[in-house]
């Protein structure tokens, strides 16, 4: 029988290693990532829970962050890119809590304005997938291509809004949309190509032909649209409005 020193690492050892490595990669100490702690033991980046929902705004979520907080909780919201340690995942499974990533804080938006024109695509499954990840989807009434684009563009051009247009005539839709002031529409092809195009013009409208697309592809492209912090080049911004 192997001695204690030769046995495989326990779960808490694995978690400690994960925390240390991630802290080094991020260039900050684990305590720095955790945020300031108040007398209740919760971090200052945690949001007050909604009904059945708990938000933890840390880069690394551990079992200690969840202790005594999962009663009645159905979904844990963590910021995009956050790491949930193995012991934390065990606690979530034990309480039947699902994990969803979302955009927390900053100037990013987690609301998608969805419109459709010239397509028979059914949005039920896509809506369920996006909302399960903490996104708010506001679906626009159907209509003719021009009317749908006009209404969607008015919304997108107001403030920090993002629009998703599903249509069977993407070329025509893209052309019409980019004639509207304040709209920077980009065609959704591959995720890599769209990411480059989005960053180049700070796109606020994604146009996709959903035919032949999987829900996973649509979800990836939509999440990429929500990335913020890009600045449209001055000369392009002046021309596009």
C-alpha cells in the first residue's frame, strides 16, 4: 500500500495549484483577484442575488465563495473568462446549480436586439440558449426587410446598443443598414473573420443568414458582437456616422 506521501494529490491540492497558476498568468496575486472582503465574507465584486440567481464577479470562483449561499439558487452568473475551481463545481452540482457566463460591469452591454426578415428561421431555441447565459434578448416585430432594418437601426444607433439581424438576404440587408447614421453593420461569416471586422469598425450590428448555421455558431457570433472597448477609426467613423 502506498504511503501518504506517494498518494495522488487531493482535490484541495489541485485547487491550490489552479489558483496559483492562474494568479501568475494574470500577473496579479490571488488576493488581488478576489477583491476586497467585507465583514460578511463576500467580495465587493459580488452582486446582490436575484430570485434563484447568484452573481459572483471574481476571476477565480472557489467553494469558499459559494459557502452558505446556494440555498434556493438555480443559476450562478460569473464574468466571461472566469475560472470555477473543481471544488466549487462539486458544490454547484450538489445543489443542482447551473453556471452561466455574462458581461459584468464596464461599458459592455448584455442586451441583444434581435430582428428577422426574409427567413423562416425559428428563434425559440436560440432565444433559450442566449437567455440561459444571462443575456437579455429583445425581439423585434417581424415585417418587410426595409421596415425591419429601419426599426432595428434606430435602436442600434442609440447609445451602446447591439443588434442581430437574421435574414436570407444578407447582402441587401448589409447594404441598406450601413446607409443609416450611427450603424456599423458587419456580415457574420466565420467567428475569426467577424472578430476582425468587429474590431476594425466597432461593429454594432451583426447580419447573419441563419440557413445551415448551428445554434453553437449563432451563439458564438452573438457573444462576439457583445465584446466592447473597440474604437472605430476616426475617418471611418466620420463617414459612417
